[in-house]
């Protein structure tokens, strides 16, 4: 085939580098976005958010794209990976093929892995087909399987759409069927067979209804298997994790739901396979399931790619276990998205004075009163009734409050009442906006008949505790979450390393930079990576290219890097003297910001600990030292 033109490459790094040299940012972006030239750059509608006017700029000279609205940015390879939503390694292999690069020898292992994955996917697909056919066989076991589905109102159409199947009550029916086409190794790796006691292999699933699990691209990667009789040891068995199945990254029904999640800008998360199947087949098309595992940060990231408002509906069982799952799930969502901003905590329609903040996410809870789980509810009441509930679903905070307030009549003794109040404080203390918090206090105090002022006092206590611990921790660490102003100043300073035709060497720049001047966690990573790379590369273009490669799997670092390249423009064209002066000015500015902040923190701590005299004295001295330091500067 390509033998004559194949280029031998010695390492994966070299391969990426060669591929990047062949990618032209304008060509690459133009394949997906209509671009218009304006000055030195090109502009187009950003494909990563609902862009109304062209916010994305493409710079052919810098080889990068950047959206000034949503912040997305990176180089050509990053654009290809992001827009196709694919693993970067797959994109690299595809481009290597296209450009005629022969993969490095030591990469054959990875390549082999790729072939193994391919075979595993194929084996799973064939297994799904086998199980599906078995469901329609005339044996009495299969009939029991079919009855179970019919009892759950699962029609023939649904069986076909989800390729539901049946694993016969024999030890080797699937194995016998597949072993002529697949090696034992592949079948075992795919989780279809397991080693038996006598050394041979047997089917993993026997006498169970089979629910095939597909990844977001619709490829078969695993199976869920439900026992025919309710009394059996394990109601559900699942495939174990494999090269193609990472259960913390896969959501059941994602392949059929993803377009609807995008279209409706929201996702409904359920627990069970049959919840999702019932929902999707009754018109609740944006439902997915976290089957067999609790919601993970990877799940949250996966769905965030499809709903840009990150509107997430949790729809678990309405029993106690379901409420706990709701609490756990929402904690994971908040934690995962905390870097972006706050959770939406109030419906605007309820209060007029709230500004239209941008939210990190919106979590709502769908918990209809009838029916224990979404599957039952939808089958009894229909998909439209469910959608109506979803439309009016309360925000997480309202759901939690209602759920706590439900028990208010059981709290009779002062102790019980105090316990109730503490549960409520626990929910309300997470509300960041003080106006909203006050509104909630008013509402709650009326309902549980506790003085509004007492509630506010408790809330202030809980909040102060939080603040205090946070700040003490904060000032004890050099790595902090800096304010926006500080981040900007740090980025500005760091960008000097990426200035094209800089008159100063990396060594000189590093001499100029005081220790500890970069304090933001992410920016420290960027700085350390620059230090590492600049030992071998002494050219800004090569440096940025290599940095993009190193950060290829981290979107936030890629965006920071793109920002830095933008900031670096301010330093270009300066003489060595001017450059050095600009760097020094930036350093002093940043130092001033840090000192201001430390002073404020100390003042605050001083105010908070003035009950404790010795501690207060210590702080006072520290504060005095700081102020002295500042004036002596
Ligand atoms: Zn954008």
C-alpha cells in the first residue's frame, strides 16, 4: 500500500510533532466553521457554545484558535480532538495514516491494544446479536425471560431498539457460538466468558435477561444481566471493567439520548436500565442511567459536554435510598463543576431582586409522588405526565428543604426542634447569595415557627465557621485559589516566557522571577512544564507546540496556555531593557496584590479571634510586621 511513501518515525512524541507541522489551523477550523478574514486573523461562530455573532478568532501566525465568549482555545490538534469529541490518540493514529507516517516500533504495543479493542468491540456486538436471537427461541427458559419483559410492558419494538436479549441456561452456548471467530483471550478480556474450575471456559451470563450497554458512539461494550426470578442471589450482574468498558465513564442510553440532551439543553439521570428504557421509549428522550454505579465526576464531565447550561435532573427512586443517592449525586456534580462557578439556587420567578448570574450548573430533582421509581411511574402515568413533572421539578435546594420540612411535625421536644433547625442550616449555609439566603430564612421560619433572627444567627455561625477554616487553611498554603485580578497578573507575568522573539533568554527570565511569585495551582503546573521543556527547547514556537502536546488531555491547561499566548503580545517588539523593565513592573504589581490580600486576611482573622487573647496578640504582631514590610518596601 503505502510502503514507498511511508515515513519512519522513532517516537510517539516525534509523530505528534510531525503531524502538528502538517496541520494548518485555518484549514482545520474551516472544515467545521465558516471563517472570515479580518486583519491578521480569521473570525467565525464558535462551535463550542451557542454563538450568535462570531466570537472565535483564529490566528494563522500563532497557530491557535480562541473564543472570546466561552474561553475555548487551543491549537489545531486540540480543535480536532475537541470538536470530534474523541480520544486524542485515536485522532493521532488517524492523521498518521492520512499523512503516511509509519508508527514507531515501540508503539506497536499500543497499536496491538487498538486491535484488541477492535476485536473486543466486535465480540460484544456478536454476543449482543446472539443473546437477542436467543430471546426469541422456543425454549422454556427464554420464554420466562420474554415474560419478564412483557410484564414490564416492554414491547417488541423496544426489544429491537435496545437489542435486549437472553442468555440461555447453559454453560457454554455463547462460548460455543463465538469461539470459532474469536480467541479465548479476546472473549475473556471482553468479559463474555470466565475460567471454570477445571481450567476451561464458561459463559459469564446464564439464564438471565441481557441488556446490552453501548458507549456514546453506539458501540457495544458491556452487558447488564437481570435474573429471571426475583429470589436469585444477584438480581443484576454486570460485565466487569475492561479495555473498552470503564463504568465510571459510561452512561447507559447515552448513544440514543445525546442528541436530545443537546437539543433540550438538559439531561435526566436515572438509576436503572429499565428506568432509562421506559423513559426513552415513552418520549423522555434525554434520560440516561448511571447503571450499577454511583454518579462519578467523569459522568458529570461527559454530560456537561452535551448540555451547555449543565441542567441536570436527578430522577432516582422516591424511597430513602433514592434520596440518599440524590444527595450523593448532587454532591459529586457540585464538586466536579465547582471551578466554573455557583450552583443555581433560586428560581428567578420567585424573587425579582436577583441578578441574572451565570451558573455552573442547575440541579433539579424529579420526584413524582406516585410510583416508587421512574420506570413504574412512566408505565402507569405515561411519558407526558413524567415530562410535566420534570418541567416543574424543584431545584435541588428546594427539594432538600421540602424533604426536611416534611418531618416538622415530628419534631416536638426542644432537642428534636434543634436537630431540625441544624439540618435546615446545613442546607441553607451553601446558599452564597445573601438576598436569596434571607428569603429562604423568612420562608422557613414561618413554616417551622422559629424566630427569624435566631435562624440568621445560627446561619451566621455556620457561615463564619466555614469562612474562618477556609481562610486559615488558605493563608497557610502558598498554593492558593487566587482572585481573578491575581490570576490575570500572574498570567501576564508568565506570558513573558511565550513571547515570540523575546530579547531575554529563559535563564535570564527565571533569574528575574522571584520564588513563589506564581501561586495559582494551575499556573504553577504551566510554569513547571515550561521549565522542564525549556531545558531542551530554546525556541518559543517549538515550546508552545510542545506545551500544547503535554496539555492535550487537560482542557483547562490548554485554555490557560492559549490565554498566555494572547497576553504575550503585550511584550513583543520590546528591546532587552524595555522587556526587563516590563517584567519587573509586573512583578511589583503582583507583589502589591499579594500583600494587600495577606493584610486583609490577617485583619479578618484578627477580628475573628479577638476572644482568644494570646492568639490575638500573635496576630496583631504578625499584622504589624506585614505593615512594616509593606512600608519598608
Ligand atoms: Zn465559544
